[in-house]
C-alpha cells in the first residue's frame, strides 16, 4: 500500500547519541519540517525530559528512531494512522546495533511499548508506565505526549511524580 504523501523519512540518529526515543511515526508537522517532534507533542515531550529544544535536537545527545519513519496518513477522523508495519522490522534492529552509546531508551506510546516489551508488558499501557522501574534503569515506557492523551495525564497524577525521576536520569546522562 503506498504512502498518502511523498515519502520523507523523519529520524535523528548518531552513533554518539546517549538517549534514544522510539515513538510512533512523524505527524503532519514533522513530515513537513523533516525534524521529529516539531509539534505540540514535541513541546510536551521536551518538558517531560527537562531539556531545551537545542539539547533535544543535538544528535550527540538524542536519537529519535520512530516505529515508522514516514508520515502514515490520517484516518477518517483526522487522527494519524498507525506506523506502517514494514518499517520497524526493517530498521529498528540495525539502528539498535549502530546506536551503541545509548544509556536510556524511551518507548513513547503503545506501538513502541508493544514492539519492545512484548510479553513483558503489563496488562495495559497505564500499568506498564506505572511499573517502569521493573524494566531497569536503561529503558522507560511512556504514554505518547499527544494532546489526545490529556485525559490520561489528568487521570493519572502519579505520572507527574515519575517525570521528576525521568528528568533526573536525563540530566545525569547528559551531564548538566
């Protein structure tokens, strides 16, 4: 099935990267800009991480390797379609091997969590995110920072407390 628009792979990767973000797929704004998370989701994600825009787009700090590199199109209600299924099996393993300096991997959203945690995932995303410490210090599942998850974030006030630990870990890794 062809993509709805001309393919424009959106990722950020360097063998120097210390933190890897594995999300869904670029949305319309990231597709247009050619940079990952150049939308309100990116603003929220950078806030969760406690980093500036310059830090976030520093390839020596962050790699962003989504499950699907190209904008997958929109559904009938205007929401983004899921990442294309053929992309992750083709690219994620070679990227994992190439990103040998990564100290922390953030699994952002259900598609990444399911792909990487599989049977180790808890009953649902909420329980998986809540029990993030059981996955070790080098991996952290997160909800997607989309506005569509505003209700989830409001209903789960414990999540804000967990972000303090995420910010601490990010600062520890990037050295400031």
